[in-house]
C-alpha cells in the first residue's frame, strides 16, 4: 500500500503547553483513518496540521514523500470538512459547491455539470438554488462534503463532522460517508471523540490521549487487544484488574489462576487484565471461577447491565440472564475472554466500576467537545 | 428562529415608542408642515418650487457672469464634497478596519479607543483645531517652513473642507466595518484558503462580500451627515463653499423658517430615496438574512 501522508516526530505547543508530543504516523492511500480521543487530546490540531492551518514546532509532514511543512493550505491536495461546516452564508448551495472550481477558472458548463453531479451524489439535487442558511444541519453537512470533494482532493479531512447531528441522522451519515469514501477512493482522515463512530467506519483507528499516540490498529485490534488501560477504557466498557502473569498462557488475578491466550511476559510480571463485560459468563456460585454479590442491575433493553462485587472489586457484566440485587453469583471466563496488557501510566486509573453510574457516564460523554 | 408575537413585544417598547414619536416623528411632521405652508400657514408649494427654480448670477472661471439655479448648484457642491469625503473615508477605513479586526484583542481595544477619543470632543472645537493646523501661518506651514519648504495654501480650499469632513466622520465609517469584520467567523476564511484561495482571493471572495453590510452602513453614516454639514465649510472653507447645510442655517437665521424647512424636507426625501435604493440592492444580494 502507498503511504500518502507521513507525520514524523511531530511536536506542537500552544503558549508553552504541549499539545502534541512526538507523533509519528503514516496514512495509506485510499484508507479511512480515524483520529480518536477525548477532547484536548490533540486530534484536531493534528488534523489542522495536515490541512496546513497549524505548523509543527518540531517534525515533518510528508505528502507522497515530499515535505509540505511550508506549503500553504490552498496549495495542498487536501480539503477539509469543518466542524460547523463553515459554509459561505452569502452564497447559495450551488455557489458554495462551485467555490473551488471558480477559483481555478473552470469553464462554466463544466462547473454546471460537475456541481450538479456531486449534488446528486450527496442527494441534494433539488437544492442548488437554496440559501445555505435555510438548510437543516444534515443538509448543510452534505453541502460541506460536496464542496470539499468537488475538486477531487487526494485526502479529505473531516473534523467531527457529525457532532452536531442527532443520533438517527448521525448513523445514516456514517454509512453514507463510508460509501462516499469507497466510491471515490479518496483517503479520509476523520476526527471524532465517539468510539462507536470510529469502530463502525474506520479501516484504521489512531487512539490519542494527552498529545501522544496510545495505539494504532484496525477497529477489531483496538477493541480486542487494547495496548493499555486508557485504550481499553476509552473504547467500550472494560473491567481492568491487577494481575500477575505466572507463565505463558497463565495469569492470576482476584485470587484465582486463569488460562489465557497471551504470552511473552516475564515470569511473575505484574500486568493489567482486561475483561469485556459481554465476555463474562454467569454460573451458579459453586461452579464459578470467581463469585460475588450483585449490587446493581440496570435493564438496557437487549441485555441487563449488572455490577458485581467480587472481593471488593466491582465488575461490570452484561448478560441476558435475569439476576437480582443481593444475589450471590459465580462467574466463569473462557481463555479468549481475557486480554493481558503491560502495566502503563494509566494502570489503576480505569476499569473499576465502584463509583459507576449510567447517568454520570452520559453526562461526561455529552459534555466532551468544545 | 423564535418569532415573538407582535403584541407581546409592544408593552416593553412603549417608552421608546413614545420617545421616538415625541422627538423624531413630531418634529418631522413639523418640518413637512412648515415646508408646505407660507407665513400665514396656508398651504403652498412655493417653497419647494423655489428650491428648484431660484436663480442667481455667479462669475464663471472665464470671468463672464452666468445665471444658475442657486440651490441646485449648492446641492451639487454639497453632494460632490460629501461623496469625495465618503470615498476617502472608505479608502482609509476599510484596510484599517481589516487590520484592526485581525489584531490581538488588546490591540483591538486600544485602537477602538483611539478612534473614539476625538468623538468625545466637541465638533466645533475639533474644527477650530483644524483651522490652526491648516492656516497659512498654521502648524503645517510652520513645519514645512522649518524644513525650508514653501508654504502651501490649504485653508479656504475644497481640500481643507474635505480634510475636515474626513476627520470628523472617519469613525462612523471605520466602526461599523470593524464590528462586522471582528464578528466574522475565522473558519470561513480557513475554508476559503482550504478550497484554493490565496490571501487576495479570500479577501475578494469571502471577506469583502461578507463585510458589505458594514460598508453600506459606514457609507450611509458618513455620506448623510457630510451632505448636510454646515459648520466645517464656513470655518475651513472661509465661507467660500456655501453648502446645503449652510443654506438651511442661513435661511433659519434670517427667519425664513418655511423655506429652511422646505430645503431640509427636500434633502431628507433625496436621502431617503438613496437609502431605499441601497437597501433594496443589498437585501437582494443578501436575500437570506
């Protein structure tokens, strides 16, 4: 695969405060790559650097092998879909989309043809003459995408483009964006703080936190084999327990020794153990590898989300079984339900559901961005 | 977005409505009433026709005497000086507003204050200050003399009047343009660059069209007072450039209230028509807003 963009040892500080710290990353041609992280992790700054709106303090940006640090935005083969679309309010839909073509002095009939074609692609064929201020959020979004695609950039940068849309529309647009990416073959660099969005759309996910890359991988890699406690917690729900790797394929935690699929750790090395809530089987107390008391049950529709106190550590388990608060249950774990991570600076910060509350979680999610 | 019902908004507006009726609408009615009546307050259009038909003899440049329509000539002269002053204000104000809007916030505040400070001083005093600056033995000529340069004659010329007008009305041009530029979403400028515009392209295709409403209100706010100005021309033009404002003042002092009102009324109608035309064209361009 051809590398279209390479970032080499990029660092950036605003007013002495480090935002990006030695980021190295390459982006393949034709791929859908997502920069994922909480607000303030530096993902937007990274995107703006590729677009040419920020300059790295240290490091190089390469485009097809050529250094483009000092190339201004209008000379880069990269276009951006801005967070709040940034449509020109003095121009109608047609003129917004035709904007880049007029700059290149494309002949009139060709502009007409191209604009109508792309408006058809984003399903706004009948909206050409409308004022952009009269459009709904979803429609404005499509205009912004059409405008960014019409001059066939090599790379399209999308800065949280779905953030302002409601859930239903967001799901539809996710599908549509993915379709557009596949049909045009343009490389998409997508920025979001929404892990579900990242998992469902991307070929590759780059997880960022505190200006550093935490993990790069396919959605399945990131979900199944998180590198550290931050990634495990940020992508989906995780129980993260202190453990000790006894030998290859044997790990001990919560006073029990489990078989697992991981190897390559030193004997008796302290590790973080990740168990996804949906991978836990509930069994009778006497048959369980571990046992504990249910402290909370929340009905979620498809499943119940229960919190179980096992030796003082609170686990989250998702199950279709019905259990009651104060019930004593046993749990059983298959070897492939257990994922072992090396200790990191995030160890012990995440993955314990002692103070868990659905409401708080939602508040924290919603209040995230800007 | 949220449209208030008209009835609900009326009550809180009552004091302001009363104010504008008392101090704006009623005086305007009086102006119109005086314009269309004679000394005995009988209806007449004589004052209006006098504006268009009164003649006087002036000396043309080649020395011959010419009969001209007095008030039309005066109005033409006022319009010419006002248009020139407005144009100069725009030419200086637009780039200045642009630079201000892009400056750091602290710098912006300082610049806005600097522009407003002269407005805190009395208009007459400012005009007197310009007299001492522009006089044949004034500050400018003293400085020129110091460097051994021949003195220049400014006071009593059209240039002096224009300088005075530009100085007095400049803030009214720069502030509306600045405020619209400062509010402009920087993301739009980034989007334009992203879509292939160089700096000049961004200015031409995004900043300028979006700042037009500010330019229009700046032009309106400078052109209208400078058309009807009267004091500047007397002091800086040595009374040689009798303007329409001077005409109104002169008739008023001479106690020709009805004719003074007629000139004021005609001026008002002309300005209203101009503003209406401007408004029509801008709302056509900015239909959505």
